C-alpha cells in the first residue's frame, strides 16, 4: 500500500465524518446549497471518469447519472431544496461513519473470524487493538459533533 498507511486507514471513517460535517455547515447558510450540489456533481463526474474502467459499465453509468442529476438540481432547484439536499447528504455521511464503525469494529470485529477492516489493519500496523481504534473514532466523531453543534444545527 502506498502513502502513509496510518493516515489512509483512518481516512474512511474520519473522512466521511469530516465531509459530512462540512456539508452540514455549508447547508446552514442559505443559498450555498446550489453551489455545493453543483460542485459535488462535478467532482463526482470527474472521479467517475478518473476511476471507473471500463467506461461502459454499470458503475460508470450510475456515477455519471448521479453527477448529472446533482448538477441539474443545482441549476434548477430552489435554494431551500438545494440546502435541504446538501444537509441530507451531510447527515447521511456523518451517520455512515458512526454506523460503519459500529458494524466493522464493534459488532463484527469482536467475533472470531471477522471480516478485515481498517481498524484490524491499524491494529496490525500499530499494536493498538481494533476495538480501541473504533472507540477512538466514535469519540472523535462525538467530540466533533459536540464542538460544531451550533454551526451545523
């Protein structure tokens, strides 16, 4: 694996949390939703072009359709609807981080023969048990939500 393994392995959980918090914060200010939706659509389209091979695949078609829908909604929807959609995506991103930690680490990670997870890889790389990584991510998520609660809710 290239790059800084510890940072990369933390990126899924904490990246989803930070992206969700940023979207929640951006959607709180009226009028930014349209811009944010358009930006998400463009970024998703570029990511699809960059990573999906073959281009004639279900994954590429799905990502392209969602990217086009996001840009289309950004161009035509009211600011209220756009802000609501950005808030919804942000909330799902934050919730995904918490649910993913729960399922990967706190539920499956404690059973014998569990599926590999980022927490298990971090445990192997650092010697810190996967359960502690999961609890740490949950703690960081809770602290972030508490710290930024006035800016996002």
